[in-house]
C-alpha cells in the first residue's frame, strides 16, 4: 500500500494490524483497502499520549477560567509560589 497501489488480496487478507498515527487519510485508507480494516488499526503510543495531554490541558484551562471568574486563585501563580518557597 505504500507505493500508492493496494496490496494484492492475498497479502491484504494476511494483515493482522496496521500501526499508524491518527491522521484521518491513513485511517480511511486502511478502512477502505483492508477487510475489517477499522478493527486492525493500532495507534502509536506517542500520538495517544499527545491527545491525552491536549485533553487534560483543555480541561485545566477551562477550570482555571471558571475559578478566575469566581476570584479563586488556587490555580493561578502556583509556579511562582513553588519557586518562592525554594
């Protein structure tokens, strides 16, 4: 499949898993060209962790904005307090 041409059916039928990043064109290609392709996709650990960190950061930022609107400074300046204590 790398050359742009699908692998012959005999090779496609023997593929058990396809490791990849989370780029949608790659996902769609595997789903299109492999029997039960969606069930054979394995995302690499780097991209899983990256998406997890982005999701946690998004929640943290949202929570921080809510707390600031309530004049709650618990999350603000924590790095300055830690440095000052050292």
